C-alpha cells in the first residue's frame, strides 16, 4: 500500500546508483504537470528514515514543482530485502545493466553477500551476477560518476571504450582521461567512436588535442575522412589493414617482451635471431612509415 510522505523526509543515499537522463526527466516533468505521479516512489522504511531506491526522477521533478508530498511504497523491511525486490523486478522497472551492477556490488561489497547467495535469491546464474560485478569493478570512480550522471553515453562505454580497455598498452588512466575530456559536450555515439579511435590508435598529437578540448576541430577533420570502406580502393584497404595489424602486434610485442615467464634457452635463441632480423629493417621501416605519414597528412 502506498502512502504519502514528505518530500524532504526521503533519504537519497542510493541516488548515485541510478542513471540520470535529462531528456527523459524533462518529458516526465511535463507529464507530471498534467497527470501527477502515476506510480508511487519505492524504498524501505528503517525507523524514521524513508530510504529511496526507485523513483529518483519523479523525486527531482516533484522538487522542481515544489510539491510537499509524494506517494511512497515499501519494497521490504530492510535495505538488502528492498534491493533484492528491486532487482527481481528490474525488467518491469527498466533498470539498466549498470544500475543492476551497482546494486549487486552494494550487496556483495558492502553487505557481504556471496555471489552464490545473490544468484540464488535472484533466481539468476552465478555468471549473471559475476558479469555485473566485473563490469562495475573495472571502472574508476570518475568514470562511474560520468556514466551515472548522464554526461557520457553508456552505450559508448560498453561497446566502444571497453574494446580499447582490453588492448595491451591502454591504461585505465588513459580511458579515464578520455571520458573526462569528451563528457558533457553533447556528442553523438558515432562522434565519440571516431574520437576514441584517434585517441587510442592515433598519434600523440591527436590525443593532446582531445585533452585540450579541441573536439570540434578534430571532428571537422575526421568528417573529411570517408566513413565507408568504398571510399578507398582495394589496394588502399589492404594497406590500412596491414597498418592496423602492425600496430596491434607492435603493442603485443612491447607488452610481452619483458614478461618474466620468458626463460627457456630455446626461446632466447630463436628470439635473438628474429629480433636481429627485425632490428635490421627498423631504419628502412621507420623511413617508409614517416614518408607515408607526411604524405597522408598533406592529402
């Protein structure tokens, strides 16, 4: 049963666990002006505290409208039970995968529930729980704040940046710097993808321009580059593929060459021969690559 509670009495400790969306909130505000709050806010009641778990957009809209009270319904007798109930019906309440991950991390890290316990209580597999824990644990506090505040698209993080995070040589600090640099600029997913490729795979000069905030200039330059493969000849596409493969394996060799597991005499004998052959070609390779870089930069 829902009851009316004072807006000022709501405890917002879990507000950072829910995603913000300014456009959606604006539409919700217009709807509430016409029809009021159609579904109650939800949380748990502990002593005198009404701890909000679901309905933060409605809360912020009600505050803008200067409403004194809102309808409120209980999800359980304590925070663990409330979070479990919220997660069990997350499809109905449209919790994103990151919101699910944030609440599961709360249950696991702060409430000390095991992966097996959480999986059993939610009628989910342990891999379902572990995947979400891994997702939230791999991001820094800065990146998490950018994603949940809505200033950086979740899609871009999930399907663009996480690919680069798996590359050797790409550090968490670099990813965090990129997210910070492009957040809040109202960029499309496609524009962020273009900038990410330049930032993680391009020259240091490109990276520095992003960090300086010169995004419009970079995007203008990138728009001149054909986005469709048909913008290049077959020979050009093959060379571009060769350059990508070369860069990939350069990163892999740099990452692995100092590994302490490289111990055997057989390995060192063969590696010495191969590395000597490569080193003999480095001057000519550098010269060819420099000429290509200069030529392509003038096109």
